[in-house]
C-alpha cells in the first residue's frame, strides 16, 4: 500500500473519523430522535461527491449510510441489489460513507479508487464478499479482492486522498444532522426507513415507485 495514502487514511480514522463516530453514537445513546426529513435541506441526502449506482435521473432514490467493514451492510447488500434489478429505470442507490470500524477508511479509499476507474460495483461486491478476511483490519485481503475484481492497484495507491478524507468528513456530519444511529441506515426519497429489514426496505421502495408512476392517485 502507498505509504502516504495509508498514513493519511489511518490518521483520519484514528482522529477525525473516530471523533465524529463518538459524537454519532453519543447522540444515539442519549436517545435524541432522528431529524425529520422535512426539517433538513434536501441536498443533505445526496451531495455532489456521493457515489450513485443506477440511473442518475431515477425518480426514486435509496440513500444508504454505509460502512464496507460493517457486517450488517454486507448482509443487506444482496437485497439492495435485488431491488435495483427489479426497478432498473426507477431506482438509484446513493452511498454515503461512515468509517466507523477498523479498516473502514482504507476500504472506502479502495472504493473511491474503483469509482475513479469505473469499477465501483464489482470492487464493492468483491470487498463485501471478502469482508471476513479483512474485517479485523488486516487490509491485505481487501486489496487482493479489489485487484481480482479489476482494480489497478498501482493507480489506486497513487490516488490523492484529500478528497476522500473530505468526503468522509462531510458524510459523517450529514449523518449526525440526520440522526443516523448506525450502519446500514436507509432513506427512501428522503424518508427514513420505518423498520430496518429487507422486506420493509423493498415495501417502501415499491410504494415510492408506484407513487411516482401514479402521481394523481390518493
């Protein structure tokens, strides 16, 4: 791994991201309610830097606050992928990064390098598949999985990290504003998921798709 890339990401995780994570979970423990969608600016859900999977102009947006090192995010991904396959023209996935586990910041750096190279989805799926091998913070398995999925490691490790660090900081701040209490956390067209689970997510997405297709129905 590129020394400069690794040092900056490690510093972010140990200082900036850790502090933001403590704030995030302190709010949760204190029992503060999640911010209502109507009380926050619309652009808080999708920032210009946010990765998007699916049609950029899709009428239904799933926003997922996501940590590639989170086991629950790994478990949820097949369901999210099925939803995108079921509504290929109507639904898009917007990823927001929360580096709250060991190795998370470096994995996010890998994902952003993959996005720059046009292989985000295959590399993300490879990282999630291999997550048990690197979840303990030994990132060798993550880089190996990314390479097998098509990532050019030389270019990835030479990629400047300042923009990635700023992205993670912004996403952590937005998560705090929205009252996000952990990963994965979902919003569908700005509405928080009423109940965490694949079926409630699918039901909420389907309702939004139908509402967009039949706007005059009450």
